[in-house]
C-alpha cells in the first residue's frame, strides 16, 4: 500500500506523455521554445544520481530519461548570487568580482545582456516566476529588463507565528524546519508552478522562454505534511559523517569556512537540548527536496498537455549543492563535492537522445552558449563557457575540467576522478573520488600526487577580479 504522500507524489505528477489542451494551437515554423527550470540548493543525495539515495525524485528521473543527464555537473560557485549571476551573464566570478550573495552584480555589469534579455532581444517572449535571479534585499537583484512578464511575490510563504523548531536563539527565522503550511496552495512554489500551467494553456504566436525558479529545498525547510510522510522518522537515512574529518583541512579551508561554522556548532548545541534536532533537520530537507520534485512534475505535466511539448527545449539545473553535516558543515559556501555537485538535464527535440548520460565533469557555464546554439542564435561575445551541442548529438568532444570559485582566489577543479582545491593563501586539498567519495582523506601533502596537482593547477584562473561592492 502506497502511503498518501507517495500516492500524491507518484500519481499526480509523474510526467505523462500527452498533447493538446485548452484550445491553444501549435506554433508553426518557428524557433524552439525554452522551459528553464531552476531548483534552489538541491544536492546530489537524490535518486536521480543513485537509486539507493534516500531522496526520491521520480519526476526528475523521468525527465532525465527523455534526454541528456550530466551525472557530474558542477555549479560555477557554491552560493546563489555568484552562481546565478555567472550562469545568467555568461561570466565567471573571477572575471566579474561577484563572489558573494550580497555582491551587487548589476552595478558591476551595467551593460551586460543576461541570458533572458538575450532571448528577448532575439524575438522570444520571456516570462517567469519564482527565484531566477538571487532574491537579496527583497528582489533588488532581479533584472526587470530581462522579462516581458514576471510574477513577483514573496519568495517565502507566510512564516508560522513562531519557529517550529523552538530554537529561537539559532540563526534567523530561516533557520527553521517542520511541517508548514497546512495547504500546498499557500506555498510560493505552488504559485510559481501554477503560473507555468496557466502560461502553457495560453496561445503564443512567438517563441517563448518560460523561466520557473523553484525555491525549495532552500531554507526554511518547510513543506506540507504529505511530503514529510514520504520520509518517516523511523526509516530516516542520515548523512555519512566521520569524526575528526576536518583535521586534515588546510589553512585556506579553515579561513573560508569560518563565517559558516556557527551553523554546525549551533546544531551540536541544539542536539544537546533535543537529541532529535539533527534528524528532524535532515528529514525536513528531504521532505523539501521531494516537494521540489513534485513541482517539477507539475510544470512538466502542463507542458506535456500543451501543444508546445514537441517544440520546447527543457533545461533543469540547481544553483548549488548543500551540506547536511558532512565535514562538520551545514549550508553551501564550500568548494567540496556536496556543495557544488548539482543536477543538470537537457532535453532538446531532434537533438538529444533518450537516456543519454554524460559522466565527464562539466560546469553550468555551458548553459548560455548551449541554449543559444540549440535555438539557432549567435551568442554574445566573451562567454566564459562553451556549447555542449556536439555532445548532445553524441559526437566526440573534448571537455576541459569543471571549475568552481568561491570568494576571491579560491578555486576547485573536477577532472576525471580528481577534485583539486587551491585557496587564496596557496594551501590545497586533493581527493581521489573513485576511492574516497566522501572526500575524507586530503592527499595534497602526499608527494606521490605532486604531478596530479600540477596537471590540475593549470586550469585554475590566474586572474581574480577584486570583489565588487555589496548592496547594503
């Protein structure tokens, strides 16, 4: 017997293959549409990556079966603002100085044409809802000029009267988790998905780019009860942790991690008050990730029922990963695998093949040039990334390593089985992910791996722009 939550997840939103709805007519003889799906803070602990993972994402799995799934994809930066602004402007953080969540990307790049504005300038009707640009300072970083139409709303559903976890001293109102609200229609993500449904029911005479930003599993970890039911506390799988795992971290890592140490230290204190705090926190993240997958299914179901399904490119990605206590760390803001490894799926009618899986590391700077080529558009000059279209067509293609940056002078490189990190002070980490997937043993000081480090270091940027001003 499937529990109610599972029934809701599987029955309502597994992607049906259907056509035609609401009297809208198919578009004829025009460029492909684009459905641009962004999920916030979704890490790799989902069944999309491994059927044995605890967080079930059947809708994303079904989506991956339709086209190309990049099993080893990486964000350009493990923080929302530098990651999103890099992907949407086509310029890496080290080129722009947009390193943090408060960095004022638009003042730093006043003339830069965003991905959405690029499509708008090339005859696309660009619409959106949810979190596409970073939501700092009540949407101060949203770029209105990039859209013809956008549903602006509070990114968080109304907060409960008091913190659900009863840890008033711990962080902010966002440092909270639990069952909330009582009605799924009150959530921001449901409203975003409903916007997509309505948009896809309408008649569109010009090609469109529909942007939907799903906020969960970003904190606070709130989701309706049926999504918590999917992850019973008695069956909960917890993250893999190793005591003293941080002892071999270099000085650069300790410096970079210092601003976020409070989160894990606070969790330790919370467990002293309530031994179930950590388990409840992890369960809430899992529920929120399952909720996000449900919203993906809701949007894709609407596309499948529309006359646009055969002429719409779909790209799904997450802006960064998320630590749930691994390496004594909670949040993103780190250059390890758990904070940078993200979902990345592309379905392009007539180009991608169902079930194609790419195992070589790639980073999300490929999104802008790839979408431009798929839509027959000439990309703007100076993009940091490159198009993956040859790979989507199953042609041979040499891929450089994936590159990640967090704050000035700190970079990670993923190539083959290796993760190499070099910090602004020159200290290093090196992990053999085939033999050490948890990145528990730092090999950077082992002389036998000097050649490996040298080969990877050549991909580290030599130029590091000064950090741009923060928007206060």
